[in-house]
């Protein structure tokens, strides 16, 4: 059987139309070859939700928005139909919440799972929820910040005004003079540094040599410190502290003795301060001296020896 060219052209055109329709619906999120079911929700406001918008569970796409239409001519309620894969079960009390995809990317539906008991049947109407628009929330949350920013701008304006008042011609002139003086001082400092550059290099070289000398003699310095430590230990063992205390006590006693002697206390003090005692002592020494002279001149008068017996000494 021979097929005419007209039939072939018609068949190709039909396939093209079917493929186009399928592709169009596929791009809109409708898949005819995937097992899906439908759920419904009713809203007072959908916030710009559109057909083919994604339907997600915790960020995972499970379906699309199949259609959006008014519930009836007398009502302002909006009926939204969801096309969801049959392998997903929605527990009782699940809520279809409309949320923004991002600040500029439209809206989507997010299924917030309920806690049951039981699950919704295919074709059931589940509760819908449209929270406060993100822009309204941002306005509410940013309103206090806006007030604070307004206050800050007012404060900055006041500060700028004060600065303008301060920056008068006289201040600018004085500030310019200060800058000129600072520049002059800097130049003078540079000149001083330049003139003393050789001295500074010499000082740094001397410091380097001194550091090298310390490093070269580190062993000798260690020995010296060890000897000092030994001397310190010896002084500590010698009980210098108690020796000094004893010396202090002796000096105090000597000072007290000299003070008593100066005040005429005791025999030595009487001898040093009593003139009559000195005179009597001098007189006694004189008499003793005369007695010694007389004994030397007339020994027989004081001492007499006899072989046969004692002889009376005549009295003068």
C-alpha cells in the first residue's frame, strides 16, 4: 500500500504539533508521563503566585502550580490547584504556604508538613496560608533602623556644621602656619640626622663591637658570676648579719660606758670628773714617792735582819 505525500506531510505536522504542545507544557512544569495527583488550596491573597510555580517540601520540588482561578464569581477567594507526584503523601494539618523564591524571583508554594493523624486523600483541599509579605516584614524590621539612621544623619549634619564654624579663615591660616612649622621642623630634623649620620654609624659600630665583645667573653663572664655567687654564699655562711648586730651592740655598750664616764659615774668616771679625787690621788702619790726615797736612803730604819734574834729598833 502506497502512502501519499499528503498523508506523510499531515502525519509529520501532527507529530510536530503534539511535540510542541508537550514541550510547551513541559516547560511550564506539566509532565504528562509522570504519575501525578491534584490537591487544592484556597487563598485570600496569593502575592503574585503564577501557574507553573514550583511546589516544594523542605526545598525539594515535588510538583507545580497547575492552575489559579477565582473560586466563584461572587467571591474574592482564589482557588489554586497543585499537581504533585503520587509518591508523596501529605499528613493531615499540612499547610500550603506561599513564600517568595527570593526578593526578586517571584513566589512558590512550600508544603509545611502537619502532624496528622492520617493523610490527605488525592483531590482534597488543604489549608492555604499566605504570610505577611517579605517587603512588609522588612519595612517593619527596618523601621527602627531607619529612625536610628535618621538620628545619625542629623548628628552628622550637626557635627559638619560645627566643623564648618571651626574651619574659619583664621583657623585655616593658623593651621597652615602650624603645618609650615612642622615641615620646617622636619627639615631641620633631617638636616641634624644628616649631619650626625657619621656619628650615628660610629656609635652603632661601637655598639656592635661591644655586643660582639660580650659574646666573645661570655664564658669569662659566666666564670666571674660563678665566683661572685661563691663569694655571696661564703658571706651568707659567715653570718655577717649577726656579726654586724654584735658589733652594733658592742658599740652601743662602749658609747654607754663613755657617757657614764663623762657623767662621773663609776670609779673611772669619778677619776675623770672629780678634781678632789685627782688631788688626793696626786697627794698620795707624792707621799708614796717621799716614802720610797726615804726607804732607799735609810733602809735599816724599815728593815732589820739578825742571825741570832730580833733586835729592837731604837725609836727616833
